[in-house]
C-alpha cells in the first residue's frame, strides 16, 4: 500500500469519527494528512491518560489544545501493514460477513474479528459498517480491499515460486478435502505420514468445495469429482463407488441386494438436499427417486450415514463409508451412474517441493490402496 493511500485512510478515519482530532488536524494546527494529536504524560486531566490507544483517537479534551506537552504523532507508515492485514480485510469485503471470511481463510470467527479490530485501531479508520445483514466496507474499507485485490496475484505467485524451490522435508502442508474423506479415508494415512515425517506439520481444512490452490488457500486437495481444474496437477487415486444402504435387520427394510427399481418403488428414502442440485449425487437422487418417497433430507454423507443407522429408510453412500459402518448393509449393487473419480491435486508451482511431493506420494498411495481394497471386496 502506498503512503498516500495510508494517509487517505487516516484522513477518512478522522472524518468518520468527527472527533476533536479530525477538527484539530484539519483546522487549528495543520499537522498534515495522517497526523493525530497526543497529550504528553502529566498534562491531560482526562481519565484517558495512559490509555495506549489514545494516539489513535487523539485527546478529546479541547482545553489541552495548544498547551505544552501536546505532541504530534503520525499514523504508522505503509510498512506497518502486512499482507495478512490486507488478506483479512479483503476476505471480509468479499464475503460480507465475519463467518464467511473465516470460512475462506480457514480460521475461527473470533480470529477474523480480532484481526479486524486490531487493524482498525492501527489505522484509526473504520473499515466496515456493521449491519444486521453483514459487514459493508466503508470508503476506507473499499480502498484497502481494492489494494489487496491488485496485490493478491503477485503475492500468490511469489509465494508459490518460493515454496516450489523448498527442498527440505520441513514446514507445513495444508490439505483441503471433504468431510467424508477426512472421517473415513484419511485418519490412518495422515497418522502414518506424521510419524514418518516429524518435521512436517499437516493442516486439514474440510469443506464441501475445492478451494483455490492458486491463491494458496491450500497446498494439496483430495476431492471426489467428475471434473477438476485443468491448471492443477496430480493423479486419480481410484474410483469412488456408491450403493444403497439400510440399517442391518431394521423392520421393513431389505437385508440383501435388490434391483434398484424395487428399492425406489416400495421403500422410504433418506435423500439429499432438494435445492442444492449441483453435486453428482444430488442430481442422481433427483433423477431416480420420486420426491414423495423421501422422508428426510441431509446435505452431507456423514449425516446420511447417521440417519441410515436409525432405520428410517434407505439411502446412497460411498462404499468406503458403508464398509466401515457395521450397522449398515448394502441393499443394492454398485450404482453405475454414481461412480466418481477421486483426485489428489496440487498447483504446478508446488509439485517439486519436497514436503508436497512426499505427502502426495505417501498419502496418495495409502488412499489408493483403500479404494482398491473396497473394489476387491465388492
């Protein structure tokens, strides 16, 4: 961020507050853009004396203006901001809420709020107006977000290229994957990798959608998908197959495989979310199971497994899930329309990084063996 931009932020902060600092800087004694008033120790008679943030607000005791000890204090230079500051502000501006920003950044809601409060205090400017509907950027916030958007591609490219030259088996590997893969496929492979590579820390971020690896939202992604971005590199670990499952021994539910037509015609179903038709399994449900057969809907595979264990009805699950649920029994053969590849992907700039290469080889091979074993078992 240029120094002129930072000065504009400070000027806007004073104008937003309408306090004595804005009046003092703008009229009585022109310190220049970005300057604020601070009272020397021992001169201010207000309770705010000693408050470490007084330099950001300025002293509001007008009687102090012009007295000895009143000192000029300039706003922090542009170097006081780092890329993380801009990244958090941009995430809030684009998501429109702290929760959405936290989801994008892979951190807690409280972390985003704490970082925003600290940034606003440091700049002396309100960056976002808080509304019931969410967070709307002020003029200063728009300026900061626009600067972050301009900087982001260069920062991301530089970070990837530097990381791509790292030949040491140390550092962090950030993995983006689905909730169901983390629950049923990854625990043992990740534990084995951690034991074999004590110098590498793995961070797992679970989400329904693939994050942007170009922006370094993650280093590696393990996804179940029929389509993957062409600019990423990696390999297909195998094919995820689906079957219809029911609670073992549940009254009124089948106990062995039946033709799909029989399952659809006469049984209650647990379906997937009605309106979210973007995923392959949700599209399959819409095309094969009449809405009147659906007794309850969920949006995630592990929620489906939990509901199937109640015996309420039948539903489709990946076979790698069903194989680890002893209370469930497969009541169909493989559903041909649902067979979907599983991919392990990274950005081309990172594929030669030692820790990324070892992670993809070690974890990828372990997951591929699990998928192959499920195929052999069926």
